[in-house]
C-alpha cells in the first residue's frame, strides 16, 4: 500500500470512529469513506517558495464570518497541463505552520466549492514539496458548525487540480 493510500485509509477510519471527527453522528452511520481523485504524480510539485521580504499579516474571512489572521509568507508558480498557475503560501501565526488554501476549476462540481487546503512543511531553503494528492476539504465541508478560512481571491485558479479529496456533499 502506498503512503497516500495508507493516509487516506487512516483518515476514513478517523472520520468514521473518532469523537473528534467533523462528521455528525448521523453522518457517520452510513459513512463508507471519502471520495478522492486517483493519485496524480504530476501534481506532486517540488518548488521554491519566493518568500516575501516584508511579510504582512493578512485577514482571512471564515465560513462563519469570523476573521483569522495569517502571515502572507510567499508565493510559487507551477504548471498544470501546460498552463502556468501561481499560489500564495501563508503562515499560521499561532502554530507557525504553513498553509495553502486554494480553489481550482474543479469547484464546485467535483470538489468543495469554497476550496481545499494543503498543509506544507519546508524541505530546506524555502523548497517545499506541494503534493496536491493530499489536498483536503476543510471541516466546514462536512459540518456547518466548523469555522474555516475561505481561500483569498489570489488563490483561485483557472486550472483544474484533479488530485486530493472530492466533494463530500455531492457524493453522500
């Protein structure tokens, strides 16, 4: 079993059985796993994130109307099916982790309309492995009681990122 397949299997078990699952008890009853795109090695990208010299704190509105602040850390460019795309990377002020919220052209028909997320870790010298196969829906995609940052306009892509989690509500 690949590490991605194992990760997905463990996530499904967590969603079905763990008390911290974002699924409501009534959703867990018939839950038989999340839906995913097949693994796509072309959407596992190693890229240098160009760090901004003067990182600004930026607000992101959440699904409940609250605001969460992040450092606007840097950006990177990549190609998908011959088209160039660019995304901003943010740094969580509380956890000191890297966060990549995005919406792509698969939304809202195949993926969650409000966007998906990736958590990133630098490999070295601002080199990141951005593996869209691990793109996931925010918890508010499963349960409206969660408050989730909405990806900013600058992270809305015209290209299709056919990797990671698919739309939950359309399939359940």
